[in-house]
C-alpha cells in the first residue's frame, strides 16, 4: 500500500483520523477473557498483543496498553512507524516495521492480534498462516474497520468507467467485511455489525480525515476531479447551513 508510505500521509493520519472508542476495546477484551487464556501474573494482564497495520498507533494500539504486559504495533510503512514511535508515551508499547504476513514474534506467544482498518490490505492466506504460528492457545484475532461514505463521491465512482477506482480493497470496505475473502477462518467467531461511534469534529477536519482514505486519495488526486471535489465540499457545507470551515459537526462512524 504505497500510498500510506510518506511522512506527510502518516502525519495527516495522526492529526485527522479519529480514535476508536474505548468501548470497542472492552468488547474485544471480553471476548479474549471468554477464551479462558491465563493472565501472565498477578497484575491480571495478558502477556502480548500485536496490533497489525497499526499506522501511527494513537488510534488503536495504545488502547491495548492497560490489558497487556507488552503491546507491539507493526506496520509495513516506515513513516507510519516513525510517527508511532515519535508519539509513543507508553512503556509497554513498542513499534516495529513489519509486514502482516511475517510478524516479528515467537511461535505461540500472542494472546490478541488486532487489526484496525487494515485487514483488507493483507495477503489473507499468508496472514492467517502467520496468525496460526504466533497465536497462543485460546488466542484471538480482532479485526474491525470504519468507513465514511459521501454519496456524491460513491455515485461518481460507480458511474466511472475506470475500474482502477473500484479496487477490491474498496469493495471489501463498502461491503463491511462481509465478502467471503474477509471472513476470519477460525471456528469460534463473533461478528458485530451495529457498532457505531460519534466523533466531534469541524467541517474542515472532517474533509481532512476523508482525504486520508485511500479511496479519496486515489480518486480526488486526479487534477480533473479537484475542481469538482471543491464544489462538493461547498455543497456539503451548504447542507450544514454554514460557510465556516470551523463549524463543529458530529460524525457517526
Ligand atoms: C487505513 S490504515 C489503518 C491504520 C490504523 N490501524 C488505524 O486504524 O488508524 C492501514 C494501515 O495498514 C498498513 N498496511 C497495509 N498493508 C500492510 C501489510 N501487508 N502489513 C502491515 N501493514 C500493512 C498501512 O501501512 C497502513 O498504515
């Protein structure tokens, strides 16, 4: 995924991408506890979690810190790991450049593999083979994804002849990970479809966030699209009844 490989992109991720809510991590940890895996010691923490495709870490990785002795965030992008390391304030969180398909951890050592808005990028066969290797007995894979759609853009993409915009990864996200290729191939699983959260932002920051999505980046960077996108933004602001970019908005994700 070369498009996330620049310092500028990693910095925008850190600035504009919303953090997942703590409630999500509580749900995940309840599932982990339900597997009967032993905590490592009297502090009731599990030994190791790996957040794969962690990006700058602040949205997903750090939320696991209270539950594990060690949390390792890995990402294939050097600049994402650079951002993550720069902003790391947790003693028990570390970051490392690594592909999802070859994780830098020992066999049977991981209690939780977390994947936040990244599973659609992986080579699934290789990734699950790697999960089989590293997960401890009773270990869990938790994958989730958010997606924000702006109807005018989706409509324009759907009417566009250029199939490049209809990448498979985009279809996985639009389909809310229900495509058979996105199924987690483990016998005991829990799928939650109705988890939403609300983010307070400004119109300006919402546009910045939207422009970090790969769909928007691939589509909106085209010079002939940029004027159209600017007019869409104006229409969206009109729909909010404002001309102020700093007007606050609630976004459901
Ligand atoms: C949409 S971002 C999500 C970042 C972060 N988890 C979040 O939720 O904000 C997807 C991340 O997956 C990483 N990625 C893509 N393919 C990968 C792979 N094969 N192995 C590891 N990381 C990968 C990208 O570099 C990018 O940082």
